[in-house]
């Protein structure tokens, strides 16, 4: 083994603006330094204390990065001497670009499941584009040749966005779409997605016995929402088929609540406003007014003695996507929804 760390911190950088956990940034930086030939076999890496000090990260973070690399067989260690680059060939190891539209409780579930299931089958770089199509393009254009798998949640607030145009430039690369499938994407493409139109329609059919005591269904769908328009199609189809009056509400803050209405909300911010208005009107949830909320969270089981939810299995989305990479087998898989009826309906 040899020790020469004079230049290693030129390739070991922490990006404070990156959403990628710091231990993964260190893991990825060392991995890429080895892949590009900057760090050779037997290269003695900085001690945990040195790494922690130079990168201004905690010892736990530095140690977790080394444990991760060791688990993957990329580095080895000798008691009393430290960590060094191992002999494993990494040219064929998967490099994964993971792109989410936003951070949320549910996206964290997908990330955790994906990372846990992928394990040592790949290195993950994680980016958030905040539903911004221009930022999405900027990130992806700079990463066209860096990864073997591109795993992307494609939700945008810009209704004129055309992600297919840039995604189709990934010819020869493996693309996995999460949460939402897209038409007209070519190449090596897999998808783990929700069928939004079918899911809301079937959920409302399943809840129809409870809904029958109300006369009007309203869905809160802000004008600049990133949620797919397929949700509206499934909602309207149900209302027409089952003879409910209905309305698409763009701004719940301006809406006047009435007895006999059911409100379906997609975003938790809108749910807070809705609950405030219910409190002000003194309408009784589950009797005079109904509430259905998208995406299960633990707190919804307890608010108003329980809020009815329509939710997909986010853990399954992450698990299936990672298994596609582990098994090198891309497919198109629709993940089932679950309707949980509670007192709010």
C-alpha cells in the first residue's frame, strides 16, 4: 500500500446544494475517481478523522461512506492501517441517476425502498428539479453520458413541457419512469407507474355506497398543479356515469362549502385550508360534508377521527424499479392503488 493524498481532495467534494446524502456524495466521488483512474488499486485513502475534517462532515458520515464502499467491494481495510482501494473491477457496475420532481413524505418512501433494494448493485446520484421543466432539462443534458440507468419521476407544472424530446436522446441507455408513464418515449424504457385515470375511477366506485348520501363531488385541482390530468378524466367519468353533480375547484380558499358536498384533495397544503374551512362552517365531516385525500400519511388516520385516502404503494414503486436494475429486466408495471375508508366520508 502507498499513501499519497496530496490530490485526493480535488476529486472529493461535498456539494451543499445537492439533495444526495453526504455519505453518498463521498461514496460516488471515490467510485468515480477510481473509475476514471485517479485512484489506483492499493491507494491508501484518508483516515475517517482526516476525511471528516477536510470535508467538514461528521465522523459518522465519513464512516458510513467507507462502510458503503466496503460493502460494495470497492475498498478494503486492514486494522491499524486504514482503508485502501480494492482490486474489484468497477467498469461494469451500474451508475444510476435518480431524478424526482419534488421532496415529500411519499417520495422519501420511494427513495428509501429503491436504495435499500438496489443495495450494492449500483451507485446513486440523486437530483430534485422542483417540477421545473427547464431545470429538468439542464440537469439531464449535463448527464447524458455519465450513467447506465436513468430513473425519473416525470411531473411538471408547465403544461407545455415535452420531456419525451430530451428523454429520447438517451438512446442506448436504460430509462425507468416512476409514478407516471409517458407515451412516445423510445429506446430501452421501463416504467413503474400509477394508472391515474383508472385508479381514481375505481376508488370512487368502491366508495360509492358512502358517496351516495351526498349530491355533489368536488375535486381540488390547482391550475398550475403538477398532478396528471388523467385524474380529472377519471373523476369526471365517474361523476357522469353515476349521476353526481361535480366541479373542478382551482382555489379551495375561495370556495364556499355546502352541506351535501364531497371534497377530493390532492395536495396536503390544500387539505389544511379545507379543514380550516370545515371548522369555520361547523359542517360535520362524514355526515354533512365528505373528505377524500390523496396519498396516505400516518397523521391522516387520526385527523377528524380518520380521513379517507386514495393511495398507491410507494414502497412497491421503489422496490420494483430497483429489481429491474438488479435483474437487468425492464418492464411496464402498474402499481395498484388502495382506498382506505374512514370517518371523513
